[in-house]
C-alpha cells in the first residue's frame, strides 16, 4: 500500500515554511484535489476540473488558550507551497461526505462565517478512504480538544469513524536508556506522540455499553422473519402484563375516587363562600367608585371655574374701551399737538378690532352677546372717527391751497420768475401721513374721497403756478419774430431769418426744467401720502434728471423722489394691472389734468416767433421723455408725449406751409434761371441743422424728404411748361441745388441721398441739351451716320454704298455741306450754348462736355466711313480735336 501523504515529512516542512512567521505549528498536512460541485444537481457529482491543493491543520497557543486553523496551500509557478486560504475551525459547523461519489473519498467542510452562502463550498477529494478518515478524525479530535464541541457530521457514522480510528492507529517503537545505560524498547501509539490531539471520539465506557447492546441483538438479526416474529411475541407479552397490572390495582383506584369526591365537596363549599364574599366586595367597589367619581367631578368643576374666571377677566379687559381713547376717537381735536394721541387711539382701535376677529379670538367667544355688542360698539367708534378725520382732512387740504393761492408771493410776477416751492405744503401734509395710513387700515374706502379732495385742491394750485409762470416767461423773453415765409416772396423777406431766437427754446426748456421734476415729485409724494400700494422703480437716470434732483434738494424732499409705474405698466406675473396702480393713475389724471394747456401755450408762442425752434423743442422734449421713462409718473410721461406730438404737429404745419409756397411757383409766368426756392432751401437747411438737439434728427430728415420731393416735382412741372428750354432750366437748378448743399450733404445722409439724385438728373439734362445743340449744327452729318448704322444690322458694309442715298457721291456732297466752314459751325454751337444759359459759371463745364460729346460722335462717324467707304478721304479725328482745342 502506498505511503499516505500525511506521513510525508517534506510536505509538512514545506507547509511550515509557507506559514513561517505566523507562530502556528502544523499538526497534519495532506494532499487533496479541490473541485466545486453544482448546487441542486443530486443526480451527478458535477465536479469541475480538479486542482491540486494541500490541506494543513495548524494550532496556535497563547497562554492556556489554543486556536485551531485549517489552511489551504497551493503550488506557485515555481512549485513552492504558498498559503491560499485560511479557515478558523471554531466556525466549522458541518462535515459532509458527498454521497454521490461512490468511492466516498469526497467531502465538504461548512463554515458559518462565510459571506456568500449561495456559492457552493469547495469539494475536497482524497486518494482513498483511509486518507479521508485520517483527516476527518484529526479535525474532529482537534474540535473536541480545543473547542470542546463537535461539528455536525453528515454522510458517515461517527461510531464507524471511532472504530476505524481504533483499528488504524499506528504503533511506533521507541528506545530509551535506563539509569544503567541499557536500552529499553517501548511501544506507543502514534496518537500518543501528538502534542495536540490525545483524546478518543468515544470513551471506553461508552464503547463497552454499545458492544453489550449490540451483543443482545446479535442472535437472529441475520434472519429478518424470525426476528420479526420474536418482536411480535414480546409485544403481546407486554400488553398482557399491562392488563393484568390494571386489574390488580382496582381497590387502589376506588380509594382514590372516594378521596376525589370528598375533595370535590369541600371545593364546592369553598366556591359558594367565595361567591358570597365576591358579591360583597363588588358592592363595596361600586360605592368606592361612585365616591371617587363625585370627588373628581368636584375637583374638575373647581379647576374649570377658576380657569373660566381668569379667561373672562381677560375677555373683559379686552372688551374695555379706555376713556382717553374713546374721547379722542369721538370728539378729540386734530391739531398737530394732538396727533400723537389720535395715532395711539387709532392703533388701539385697530388692535381691538383685530382682537375680536376669529383668527385672534377663540371661535367659542365670537358669537357671545357681549363680544357682538362690543364689536358693534367698536365699529361705531371706527365709523365716527373715520367720518370726523375725513371731513377734517378735506377741509384742511382746501384751506392749505386757498391760503397759498391768496398769497401772490407764491407765484411769478411781472419781472420776476418764481420757482414753485411746495416744501411747506408737504411738511404740513406729512403731519397727517400716519393718520392716513391708519384710516386706510380702518376703512380703505374712505381714501377715495380724500384722494379726490387732495387732487382737486392741488390741481388748482399747480395750474395757477404753471399759468403764472408761463405768462411771465413769455413776457420776459424779448426776441424778434422770424418770418414764417421761407421759400416764397422777395429776397428781402429772408434777411431777418438769421435773427437769434434761441431765447425761445431756452424759455421752453426752462418751463420743462422747472415743472417736469415738480410734477414727478408731486406724483411720487401723492402716491406715498395717499397710501397707494405700488412697487418702487429704479433710481432715476437719464437726461433731464439733474434739474429734477436740484428741485428735490431745494424742496428738501429727497425721500419723496420715488417714481411710479407707467399707466400701461402691467403685472408681469399675472398680466393684469393691479387695482391700486389703476386707481393711482386715475388720481394722477385728476391731480395734473389741465396743466398741459399752459405748456401748449408756450409751444404755440414759440412757433409763432420762430417755427424752426420746433426742432429744438422737439429734441428737448424727447430728452426729457427718454429720461422720464424709468422714473416718471404715468401722467407726466403722457404729458411729455402730448407735448412732443404738439411740437411735431406745429413743425408739420410749418413744413406744409413751406411746401405750399414751393408749389405756388408752378403757377407763375415762364421762369428762367435758378428758381428762388433752391437757394432759400439751402439757407433753411443750414438753419435747421443748427437747431437739431438730441433725438430731433428724424423729425428734420422727414422735413427734408418732404421739402426736396416737392421741390423736384415742382421743378419738373415748371420745366414741362416750356419744353424748348426745359433742359436748360433743369440743369441750372439741379446744379444750383448741388452747389448750395455740397457742404451739408457731406454730413447729412438724407441730403446726401438727394444730392446724388440731383447729380443724376443734372447729368441727364446736360446730355439731352448738348445732343440737341450738336444735332442742330451737324444734322446731315449724323443723320447720314445713323442710316449707315441702321443698314449695318441687315447687310454687309460692302453693299451699303449701293443703297439709295448712301452712294459715294452722296457722301461727298454731305461732307462738303457739313464740314466746309466747320469752324463757323462750332462757333455757332458755342454761341447757342451760351445764348440761353442764365448761369454763366456753368458755361465752361458745359462747353467741355459739348466738345467731348461731339468728338465721340465724330469718331464713331469716321470709323463707319472707314468700314463702308475705305477709299474716301474724311477729315481725321485728330484734326477735328486740334480745331476744337484752338477755339
């Protein structure tokens, strides 16, 4: 038989080398084959490819304690054993021999601390059952010795294991020396040589008992039928013995029954007595419970009465109206000295009314008669106070404004322009600002009449201030009136056009500088003073706000400078205008309505003095409008928009009148030379450019477009009245238009467009007029050339001399009549060009154009003759150019 690997000392030393440094000693090492079974497949072993491994049992001593380990060693690529896994034997719960392996050499070890119990544990296969038993016996001995318990063993009988261990424990012979030095031979088992495993699985006494038990049934066990019959006979004997024992014990049973009956009678008597006592105790318990219930009710009633008294005291205190507040609310004075007491009374009243509402008052009290009566009393107090305060404030607003209107020193007077000053008015109004806030809290509907009264009173003051200021502004502005007839009449009518009228636009700007910030401040103060709940806007910015801030500083009302949303501004989240914002804009309409008439009067006055000042006023208005978009009250923005429309309307009126003046030239008698409105328009455009401010460029460009369109249309109509001189009139006027607007066209894109349009029309008129003059002097020459050109489209050049009227003889006659005395013809052409031309400065350029045009036409004629009549001699182009240059 082959030697077991458990006896391989080299294998043990290799294992010890693999775990060197762990302070563990190897008890047993044995070679095995590792494989993995397949869960749930009992029909076949289901192994995968087996891997060689070495199982090593090791122990580690630490004082009196010992720890046992099962190590799995594997071979590295160099054939050296190295640790692969380590299991602690204290977690070994099951040892199972695989029944599917017929050899019985395969088993598994189950540990209760493995993380994944769903993975099949590895299967270990030994070379034979002896190796298997040797390893398992060693494991079980270590568990019993070190751990004091055995794991569960499945698939093999532990008794069979013990018997195998007894029969297969090898004997080892050892020698030792006596004291005399003689060797003595001793025989010991291998298990005695182990330092870790010394005890058997089954003790000697247990083994003897099992042998005696098994010896009892040795006889006959091999014969199943005989053994079965023996068992039946023994069962019948046992049953018979039991029946006999029962029959013998009948007297004893009777005695026991008599004792039980006597005990039952005693128990019945005891139960009757206990029932009587239970009834008495139940009655006593009911009496005690009744007493306790009445006592508890009395205690509860006492507690409730105390709490009720405290609560009623609080309610009475809440319902009490202090006498000093009642006096202030019903008949107190609204003088400035008494306002603090009035405000305190309002605060108490508002707090008292809120305290009687359900959220702040227990709903149980809400329907109490005392609470209802007190609520009615407070409502009556509130109505009385609101009526008295509203009546006082209406009269107060009216008296303040009447006092200011009656004092003429508040307004502009002759020779003295006075800036409106509302600082004192606002200071007096602020005294009652908190009163208005409390009135809004008490009765929001009372603010409507108060707002109307305030707007009505202040509107009178603002209109009076604006009217007086505008009247004095016009009276103090001394300036000559410019003519409104710019493009018509004698030349002397525009001599006064250069009068300086800047004072007019300065007066208009001063009007806006003073009143626009004032109106914005009044709108903002009104919104705060009258408790409108509207969102604040960004701080003011843009043009026109420097003066506004100055006005605020003069009034000392920096905190009033808060803009109000535009009238058309809507809530961006809901898409609807808030009710307070709508009410505010309606009130601002009442506050400022009518003041626009005084601004209109200044605009109309400025228009009458100098219509062109509408350009400056438009720019000023646009600057204020763009500056007020972010912070002005809605009505102020509307006012600026209306002013801008008014200025634009007046300027459009001036433009329309000027256009009518231009159109009236069409009905005049035959006109020659440059029409008068051409140079006058240049002067007008120069003046308009000087007045442009800010955003008024579009307004001026629109006027330019209308002016020039009418001028060109009228010029064309006048030219058509006398077709003979139409081109001369057109070229002279278009040239005058270009000359007069050359400088402006370089800086004004709109005029540059019309400049190019006039240049094109000028070139076309020049071309038509020069062609007419050339054809007038050399008609036969160029008619002959035209006939040749017409025939060139249909026949070859060689055939043309044979056509009627185009023979060589006809050519010679034509050349003789046209070119004999050509210098006289050219001189006549120059005189004709000079004769009807009113603008002498145009003659040199026109004569140069005429010579160039004649040479181009003559050169074309010479080329045609060279193609059709190659043998004929015609004066050359160079000769003709020299002749023209000498003249």
